[in-house]
C-alpha cells in the first residue's frame, strides 16, 4: 500500500507534468511492485489530511514489539485541488494497483494520481483540467499551448514549482527531509537528507539533478555517504518515441493544440495498431565512490505496450550487471482488467546460481469472504436466458376452429441497476519464490478506512509456516 505522502508527492508530479516513468531506476517498476510488495508487520495506524490545497500532514503509530511512530509534513507551492484526499473517495487502483502502464511521451501532466481513477487509462487530460490543476496558469497560457505541450514564453513560470517534505521518526529521533524544485520544463532538482546520531557524520545527503526531454531522460546524483557519484540515462525509441517531435514540450508543426483533437487522432490511428504496439527503452548507469575508490555499472532494456495497443498490455525488461555477472529478466502482463501476472529470473554467470519469483494481483468488487468463496471477481449476476415458450391454443379456441384472442402486452419490468465493474472493493496479491517463501496480502476499503492485511509463509517449515503477520490501517481527510 502506498503511503498517503507518496500519493501526494505523485500528485505533485502529475500537476506539474513531470513523468516519473522516464527514469532508468523505474525500468523494473511494474515487476518490482507485483513481486516485491511489502508485507505489513504488527499493527500500524496512519491518520493523514490534506488540510489545504498546499499543505498535508500525516501521523503514524505502530507496534512491532515496541511502540514507534512518525510525524510528517508536506508543502506544495502548486495547489492540489483536483485530487481525492478523503480515504473513502480515493480510487483504490491509484493507491493499490501494481501494474503501471506507460503514458504517452507527448502528454505532460497526465499522471493517473490526479486525472485518472485507474492507472490503466492512458488518456491525456483536457486543457481545462490541466489548467485547473495548475491553478495559477492564465487562460492565455492554455490558448498558447502551454498546457498542451507548447513551448511559449508564458509557460516558463508555470512549471517552476517546489515541494517541501519532512518526517520525524519517534522514539529514534530520526529526521528525514526532501526538497523538490522544478527550474524549467525539463529540469528538476531533488535534495534528500537523513539525520541520525548512529549514521556516519550524523547523517547523509543525496542530491539528484534530473533532465527529461521525453525521448530521453538523464539523471546525475551525488551522495555524501561514501562520496558516491553517479550518472543514469534512458533513451526511448519505437512507438510514440519514433517521431522526431516526441518532445513533450514541443508541438508538431501545424498541429492544433487541442487535446480533444489529439485523442481523436489517437483513436483513428488505433485501428492501425492491432499488432503489438509499444515503446523500447534502453539505458544504463555508472557510479563511483570517491572515498572507497570503487565503482559499478549496469545496463538495461525494456519493452512496454502503450495505451493505443488494443491487445494484452505487457512489459518485459532485461538488466545486466557486467562487473558482478548478474542477469535479471522480468515479464509482466495484464491478463484481464482485474488480473496482473509477473515473473522474474535472476542468474549469475560466475557462480551459476539462479533465482526465480512469480507474483500476481487479482482485483475484486466482492467482500473478502465472498471473494474467497466465489471465484468470480464481479458482483454482476447474469441469469441464463431461455427462449420464450410458445403458448398452446385454449380448448375453447380448438373447439371453435379459431385462434385465441390476442393478449394485452405486459408492461416491461424495470431492470435493476447493476453495480459498476470498476468499483473495486479490494485486491489480493500473492508471490512465491524458489525458496518456497510465499507472501499473501489483501488490501481494500471498509467504510472510510483503507486496510492492508498480510502474512509471510515459509512452506519449508510446515510446522510453523507463518513467519509474519500484520495489519495496516489508513484514514485520510
């Protein structure tokens, strides 16, 4: 389950049009969330609130042997007015869904945390919605294309927003903070810091410089922990990145800056994309520790289908660490709208050791008991339709050699309203690895509470199979 502050942070990215998927460290995000989802331990309660469109707070209390907790504060310079902050109104897929479908590179600001109730939708927002999200954007900016991917002088100040975040852990007195500053449409800087007495020099600071041009994304980092210097990059080609004008901030020459027209053009082209239509991404990272004089590197590639693809959505990745000899391959697909599957294989060419893991998420609009007892993930019940039986002539009509008098037509019965299929009540997540360690997690909503209950099971020790058990409850207003 994503924490409320992560939900607000992603809402900030969506409101400013920043694409978090166009980074090298997000290459395996889908399979990682489907397989390595965290299991709650003990009992944990979180109370959060978006007090104003610019300010959010969160208080957490937990008990895992000892009582601990945290206090969090967040400030956004851009008003987050068009997100659902109440726990009874937040779309569950925005918080719980693991499969992440890529968005169009030429559609800035379309993060599903704000405009989409479900991460599976890849439709770009309308200019009016984007303008309402950015708040301070004048009508002239919309007319000039600033919110539709235009590169005008008026839109330069729209994206220069910032976010401040701080969290204090008790009773350890550990303090962490984060600053996100957007300087231009394509340039963003992050500074993260952790302060604790047990750490070297009393804490550590990590700085990130991110540059996103749609077709490629670059990232440089420096950490005071070991004097780590790093550089990461990702390049996209194929699909929507094959065009030379895939820069999300530059419109196509002669293109009408209207998202409705863009969506209509996308629907017209969708008929030509019956085959697998997706985007290839290749990238790598280099890092070097200036204090311990050691370095490392990795290379990776990803193929993921785009929303215009009419077939089964899928994501396949391959990452290689040539220095350590590790090869990692993942494959994830959305088998149905309510079912996602993922598999991962790790292999080391030096030791010939290998590992595998599989993961699954299954959505349901039943309650947990009904979901476990009934296999169907839907509440809708469609009775079997039988053809109407032909009525025989009456005895009186047979004696008089005639047909029966026509009967008055019965009034049509009102059909009961069925529940929408997208009103999910929960999701079941499961994983299994080569060591026969299993993880089970049920997440859902009860009234105004979003809960997560899970357990870890070791099938090698059937006498004491349960290794962990936890319950996490979130409430936000």
